[in-house]
C-alpha cells in the first residue's frame, strides 16, 4: 500500500458504513409496513384459525361443527 492510498481507506469505510445504514433503515421501514398490513404473528395465527374454522363448518361461538352429524 502506498502513502497515496492511505487517506482513501477511512472514506471507503465511511461510505460502506453509510451504505449499510441505509440498507438497515430500508429494511426496518419495510418491516414496519409489513407489520401494519399483516399484523403480528398472533394476529396471523388467529386469522388462519378463524379461516380454517369457517371453511370446515365450525361456528364462531364454540368448537363443535355447525352441521349435524348422524350416526348409523
């Protein structure tokens, strides 16, 4: 390494640090928007459970099927 290259090292590190900071800020903003649109994991699991119950004939008040079953 020559003496003319030494002053550029801190500038390169500063540039890389700023670039990483910008990427992290972008990721955080994306995660915020995703959370606001979809909710957290509890909300997603609750919605999935409710959708499954709706598709499989369970009522909202209990866990018994809404369609009667007959035993032969």
